[in-house]
C-alpha cells in the first residue's frame, strides 16, 4: 500500500502558501477525516476552499486528491515510527549504536515513502542515453557525487565529479546535446550548485537534481527532480549523517534501475571491471 502522505505534508508545511498550509495543518491534525471526505469537504473544514486542496496536491507532486487519500490511508495502518533521536552528552557506546541504527533506518524509510516513480523513470531514461554525466555537489554532497561517478564508470558511462566550479563551468560550456548535469544538494540552496544549474539551464544542457523533498532553487532549475525525505536537523545530524545515507540510498536505486533496463550490457561491463581490478591486484 502506498504511504508517505503525512510525511510529505510535514516536509512541505513551512513552504506552502497560506491557504494550502491551513489545509495541510488540518489534515495533519485530523488525518482520518480525509478518508471519507471530498475535496470540498476538506476545504470547508479547513476554512479555505476545494481549489486550495487541489493546489496542495499539485504542490506535493501528487496525482490528485485521491493519491493523497491513498497515501494517508497507508500511513494510518503502518506501525508507529520511532522517529529521529540525537545523542546526549556522555552517551554510552551501546546507545550511540542503537540511535545511529534507528536514525539510518528511519531516513531510508522516509525517503522510500516519497519516491515519485514517474520521475524516477524519467531520470533513468535521461541518464541511460547520456554521453557524459557531470555530477556536482559541495562538501558532504560531493561524497555522493564521487560514489555515483564510481558506479557509472563501472558500467561504461562517462562521468565526472569535480568540486572546482570553474572546471565544472568549463565542462558545461563544452557539453554536448547528450550530456547531463546531475546536481546534488541536501538543502537545495547551496550557492555554487544553484549557479552551476543556472548555467546548465542557460546553455540548454539536460539536468537532474537530488535534494531534500520540497521546493528549492536547485530543484526548480532541474528537468528531472529526485528527493530524499527531510526532517528537522538535530545538532549532530546536521553533519550530514542521515541525509548522506538517504542520498546514497537514492543513488543506489537509480543505479540499479538503470542496470535492470540494460541488464546484459551492465553485467558484461561489471565483469570487465572486476577482471581489470583483479589484473591490477594479481598482475596476471
């Protein structure tokens, strides 16, 4: 059963226009009320309008009010979440292990719930024919870019993952019609990433983004938008622990989705890669 409706509303709440925010708040406070209600019922109960309900569904990237109802129905029958927990001063090693494991699992589950499968398919079919894929991220997001580059190179897909913005600008200036710029920014507001995406858009280069769920400058500039879930950052999670894991998870999903479309070609490329590495290690 589809889930994630309540997570989407929570993630987007602060970014919504006033009328849509009133509806989102009403649904979060009364999730069961939506199950047997019409668009106009919810609009009236939230003291706004049915049109605002439709706009809310569009803001969430959903396929209408029924899609939202189905997801919330799924949310209401799934097991209760433990939520994210931050460490405390003098925390025991055992407790740190338990909290880190719980936070990591929660981050992946939250991101799974908000995946837009149509957009995932668009990403796959944008990247498969690409001549070159230029991954770009700053700081912790560059770790994700490097990981993605390594995966793509293993399946004979030319890929870069530079942090030098001047060098990336040069790549974009000389990009061909089959090249793709793939921007990674958890916040979606990293200044250098925004500028690189703006340049790619100006030059007509195809773009894909991976950001936290919701509206952002980076996502607004992308042709294809992928998201990870967003939760309020606690002091230590802000050091890109849970968010980094969720980004790696989404990259794995993207890589495996591409691999299954061209399965035999991917297996052959990975076998060649494995053989080359074996030769380097063993010398024969």
